[in-house]
């Protein structure tokens, strides 16, 4: 069984071989984070969990603060209603892992291939929220992410091709070099975002909101030359 050294400051811990319950006032120190284990209402902080392999672990209503998950592999795990703050999840492999109702605040998530995660068809809105995060070089290719929120993020060279972003919030984001092709942006909000290159002929932009000045970029697909 794979295990990872960590410290849990507060919360509730359910192990497959028994139950260890602590109130948030008590605090509990865990010596390992194990596969095939369930964690509820737990808080993890200031941990270096880089390059671990974690299989079929379940986290619900948990908080992660200043945790380094660089190059970790989450295999068939579940993160439900969890919050990540100031965490590094760069190059994480989320193969078969479920994310629902997860908030990422001030996190680094560069190079993540989100297409490897598990996205059940019966959910249109997975209730994902990214605030002031770095998602550079990530891939959301072909995913259906209705209502996803990315606010104040670096979306540099992110792959949104074939992605359904209906009703998404992509505001105040740097989209330099990001890819849009057959992307559904119906009803999405891109106000105050910049440096996007969206061809209006091969992407769906019905009722999409853009900032007036940045929307000039959309004219490039029309072959129009603007002069002062």
C-alpha cells in the first residue's frame, strides 16, 4: 500500500481498518496518507507530497493549504467539495480521478492533463472554481465543463479545443497562446481577459461576453485590417 508522510492539523479521519475521530479543536497528526482510504472534513497544511502515488483515496470537505503535490499521481481518487489554497499541483497525473465542487485558490497547476480525470456524463457542471491560479500548458481538450469558473488566472498555452465551456466564467485571465477550435463558448463571460485568439467561424460564441477593446482580436478571423 502506498503511503505519504503528512501532517493533518484538524479534521476527521476514516481509515479502512477502523475509525479515528478527532474534533477540529483536538487536532490530529497523521503519519501517512494511504491509498484505499477515506478522509472527511480534514485539513492538511505545509506538507511536501511531491511525486507520490495515491490510489482510490477519497477526500470530502477537506482543505489543503501550502501543500506540494508536484508530479504526484492520483489514480481513481475522489476530491469532493475540497479547497486547495497556495498549493502546487504542477504535472499532477489525475488519471481516473473525480473532481467535484473543488475550489483552487492561488494554486499552481501547470502542465496538468485534465482529460485524464474522470468526468461523468451525467454532470454538466462539475462546480470547479479556479481563482488567481496558474494553469499554464494545461489541457482541457474535449471536456464538457459547463459553468467552470476561472478568475484572474494565467491560462497561457492552455488547450481548450473541442471543449464545451457553456456559461463559463473566464474573467481577468491571460490567454496568451491558448487554443480554441470547435470550442463552445455559448453564454461564457470573458470580460477583462486578454490575448485570446478565437476564430468566430469555428467556435461557438453566441451570447459570449468580451471586453470591448479586447474584442478587436475577434476581427482577425474576418481578414479585416484595422488602421488608426
